[in-house]
C-alpha cells in the first residue's frame, strides 16, 4: 500500500527531521500525453578511473527507475503557468485553472540506487568533492500570443520569462517521513509575494520573445489532424550551471546535495478586462467563443507512480520539488511553496539530468581512491554462495557488504586488517531471497561495487 504523507514542515538547516505523514491527493488530475521528439543528448561513456578527473551525466529517472517503483512509472507532461486564473478547457468542456508554478529536482549523487544503473561507478561518496557543470530537463513551450494591446491604442511584443534557480549544500535541508523515506528541500525556498523561489545560490533569467529565440523553442500542440490540443511534443533544454556550483566534501553527510528549479512567467495577462485567458483549449476550435483570449505556457517531463506500492528510499535524498497553484500562494498541508514529489498520492518525478565533474577527494588521495578493485563474482548468477574476487593495493581494513534493490544492507562481513594482495572471498547467500543485489568491497576510503543475481 502507498504510504500517507506529510502534513507539516519545520525549517531545519542541517541534520534530518522527521514529520507526521498525510497524503496530498491529486490522483484525480488529468494526465497529458507527451511525444518525445529528440533523443537524450548525452554521452553514455563510463567515468574515468585511475585517479583522473571524471565527468559524466546523472540521469535522475534512470536512478529512480531502479527503485521499487520503477516498473510503475508512466511518462506525461504537466504545465507551468504564471497565474492560477488561466483556464485549461478539457475536451468535455470541464474548466480547470492554473497548474504548476515551479518545478525542479534535488540530486544526491551518493544514492545507492546508482549502483543498479549501467554506471555503478558513478556513485560518489561523502569524501568526494564535485561541481555541477550543467543541467538538462525535458520541456515544452507554447506561444499562443505574440502581441497584446499596450493600453494606448497600439500593441507591444509579448516577452515571456523563464527563471532557472540553483541551490547547493547548506541551502538544502534534509528530512524524512515517519517511515524513514527521505527527501530534501530548499531552506526557506519560496517567496509567496512574488510566487517565486527564494534564498537560492544563483538565478538565470531567460527572455523568450519568439519561437526562434535560441533558448527554448516553441513546441506547438499536436492536433492529430482534428484541431484538438490533446498531445504535445517536447524537447530538451540544457543550461550551463553558474560558477561556484561546487560541493566541497568534508567527509560527512551534510551539505552534499545540489538542486535546481525553473519557473515560467507569461507576458500575457491572465485577465484582460473581464475575460480570463485560456492556455489550453481541448475542444473543437470551431466551438471557441469569439475573441477568446489565449495565454502562453510551458511544460515539463513528468513521471507518475501508477502502481499500488509507494516509493521507499531510506538512505538518499533524490527529490522532485514542485510548487502548485495552491502552494505557491499559501502553505498547503504544511508545505511552503515547494512540495516534495514523494508527498503526492501518485508520487511525481521530474525528468532531469545533471552533469557532474569530480574536483578532488577530501580525506582520500588518488592512491587510496583506487586501492581496491573487484575483478568478478564467481558464479554470477549464484544460488547458495559466490566468491568475491578482489585485489588490494595497500594494507587496509576491508568490509564486504550486500545491498538489495532498495539499497538496504542485508549482509555485511568485516574482514579486519587485510594485507595488499589478491583474494577470493566466499560469501554465503543461503539466507537471501532470489533477486538482484549489489556487492561492495570497501578498503579504507575506496569502494568498488558489482551487481549480483541470486537465483533459486
């Protein structure tokens, strides 16, 4: 069963806070189809090794997809509007107002789920410092209106605005629900008066003047030859991170997170005279009232958990953040502005990619960082036992641990001080249920991980 989620928040700069759980039920909201028309524009090469500087993409949805809810994720788009008065007219005439005001993602590069992706070596530790190079997210941007009356008998060009805000380190607080599921949020991260993110590290302001603006392309509604706005094409937007988006690790679990959000503000008034503007009209256009006011809007790649099992992650803080039309004006169920994606009954996730570059190891030199290497697990798949074949470059304290697909540790073996050499260490698997696991060998500050399939 899905869990009941958060009811109240408290501002906590550091450490982990626990809160009572109460669901935010948005399960009745409409789903909106999206058509991906551009492939993910990233290199899929592996991280460098041997002490070299490393740089790679972190695919948030790939990470979440390896969790217990991965099989239940369905992709859609949702919409960003600057005013909750803008109308969404569904094909049966139902009118809804507003939508999402701001949306983004917190990244925890130490998440154990990374070990289950095709790049397990990308998981960082609390000893690794890094910087954010750039961020990519899936978007759509629709301009229904290019000019509006200027109030003096003429017209002016419509300029829409997109704001990209960034947070890092102590600007992000860590917390968890009462069942131990973790999330993270910006500290004092919302301004109700401006209906904008607040107290961020940096902000980029992008002016959108036409469909060929060089930053975000207009993606018109796909009318399916019938004139109905019921599906949308989407693209990928890449933003270089601002200077200083660096995490200087000190060997603790504090201040190791980064995040971003983007907020859309239309240059078209939501109310013109006595008419409320329409940003989506799904009915036959021939039924549109004469002189119907339109508005511009944006959208983002959205994944919903459509299964009955709720998301569980008790070790990491990868969290979608979103401000809805209600929470952007006032506190909703204790959420001030941004709401954690896991707080919704249908649990929401945002398609995002972070490019990180390792800048150095604090507390672990290059030699220490590559001190251990796993050459294989034999057999794999395995039933009752497997041999972990690894080598040590330096004398080290060695621990072997096994984690399940949820990142939970199910077995650990402390080998104590081990001399530099090659080893085959036999691990008993008889107590494990069949499924996918990860086996990690830690030697000092060096960790290596490989996947293991346990069969009947």
